């Protein structure tokens, strides 16, 4: 039975790796043409938010949206439900 569990865990690891790669590819595609500072800004925002709230890495999304003649920085933070502590 231990051998089968070992094989099963590899499948889960492979599936996890596949899902992570899909997320990375999606982020790369969405950031084409975006300013170079957006990934760094996202990471720094995530670091600051993590000081106060336990959030996932994917909880912070930073996008640059064209609004006529202006660029708008759209920041979205998905906060966890329930009390933090």
C-alpha cells in the first residue's frame, strides 16, 4: 500500500506543478505591455498586507487600466473570511 501512496503523491505534485505553471503563464500574458514596476509593486504590497492579515500569494492583483487619456492603477486584495489571529 505504501508504494501506491508514493505514486499517488507524485501525481498530486505533478498536478500542483501544472496548476502553478498555468498561473505563471496567465500572469505573464496579462502583464505584456504593462510597466516593469507592476510585479515589484505587487510583491511589496503583498509583504505589507501580510504584516496585518494572513493572505495567499494570489490575494493581491495589480493591473494598469487605460481610462481615456489616463492610466488607472487597479489594486484588488482578496481578504480571508473570518477573524484573524
